[in-house]
């Protein structure tokens, strides 16, 4: 039943918003300041996801299918997406959850991201996208090219994740003045307490793993994904073709609604209207994300969280070039002296 996609999306949207998990900030910090905290959390997410994926595959619950490596599309698409997500003020999931918080700039970015991804995947530029992705190398995974068991790479990424997680959580942050909690118990943890990025990463990794068998049960042999579902949702709204509404479409709808629920519950929702320059950057960023994600075969979810966990070259190469693109964009667009944290569009006034 595709309704499970909506449920997973609701939970994921809630977690993304409360955990402030946006890969844009991780890549920007990595290139601008050398801060690896959020990038390390992403490595932990990939490790948790890889353990879950290959365990489910070994048990026969899901079937991981090998695919060739579209090397040129991964490089070009990764660069474009990485640059564009800085302009947009967030990656695909970051744009979704910030739209749910009421950031109007993210509304513009999300609309143009979904629209352009539809044009690139389902519309007049679909043949161009297919042509770019047809330039491939036969062996698309580390295990296929080395002949090693995927569990070797699971152990390696897990060891790296443990090291960086322990290192970052040993550090003592400077005390931050906070107001006394207004809520108690689970309500305080879910809607008020600041979430640890590494705990958030583990939760997202578990959600990403659960998504696979639920999605496969509907005939969609894939896990979390944002770009194709966003493109299909846009195409459905334009054509009324109900066959486009699948588990993935329900997922992205759920993410938007779940992030709205989280923002309302935590008191973080409010309509924030951007200035004209932010609107322009958001639109350009949305367009670029749509182009880049379609060419690269995924955004920071499809590539940096899902494809990497399968040890596909596409995921790792696209992610590397997303980091490069984000670094270039950050140096061009972010004023000197900007501090660490997730990139976010400036909003001039609230209503």
C-alpha cells in the first residue's frame, strides 16, 4: 500500500525538521571552515543505512540491483546540484522541511526544483538526461569492481563512522544559555530539546532502511528518494495521470506535512517573506537543483544517503562533486565571516 510512503514521509519530515538535518550545511562547513561535525553525522547515517540494506538483502527481504556507473552525469550533475543547493539555501530535504516551516524562499526553491526535475525526467529534456546518463562504465559498485564482499565495505564505513562519532561527541561544547524547558518528558524531547546530529543521523538511517521493504511491497524497488517523486508529483498535477502517484510521491508529500507538524509543535513555524534578492537566488537554486539532481540520478538523498550506502560509484562520485560545487558557491555567495551552521535563505520579515 502506497499509504506507507506517506507514513514514512511524515516521520522523516518530523525528524529532519527537529534534527535540522540538511546536507548543505555539512558540505558548506566542510569547505569553508573545515568543520566536520555534520559531515561526520552523514557518514554515520550512511553506515547505519548500509548495515540495514545488506542485512535485508542477505535475508532476501529486498533485492539490491547492480547498475552501471554513469560517470559523466555523476560529475556534471553533482557539480550543478552542489552549487545550486547553496543558492537555494538547502538541499532537497532541507528545502522541503524549511518550506514546511514557512520560509517563503524555500517555497520558491521547492516549486522550481520539482518543476525543472519534471522537465528533465519526464518532459522535453528527458532525452538529454538519458543521453548524459547513458555514458557509463560497466561495473558500478565497489564490490563488483573488486570482487570483495559488500560486508567488507560495510565494516570499513562502520569503523570510520564509530571513530568520527566518538571523536566529535568527546568534545565539550561551550555552554549555551537556554531558557527553562516548558515541557516535560517525551514532549520536551520531541518538540523542545535540541537534537544531537549523530542521534538524528542514526534515526534517519533506520528510517531509510525501513523504507526499502515498504516501498518494494508496492512494486517500487527503491528506498528514500526525492527528485523522481518530486518530478512525478509535478507531472501528475499537470497531466492528471494517476499512475505517477506511487510510494515515492506519497513520501515527499509526507515529508512536507511532517515538517510542518514538527515546526508547529516546536513553535518554529511562521511565514517568513524574503527580500527580492533571496527570491531570485531561491529560484535559480531550485532550477539548478532540478537540473543537477536529474542528471546525477539523485540529490543528497538518492546519491549521498542511498547510493553511497550501496557502495555505488555514482553515489560517492556525485557526492564528492556536490561538495566541490557547494564549496565554490559558498565562496562566491557567502560573506566573509559567516559562521558554521546550515545554509539558510535570509528572510526579511515575518507575518
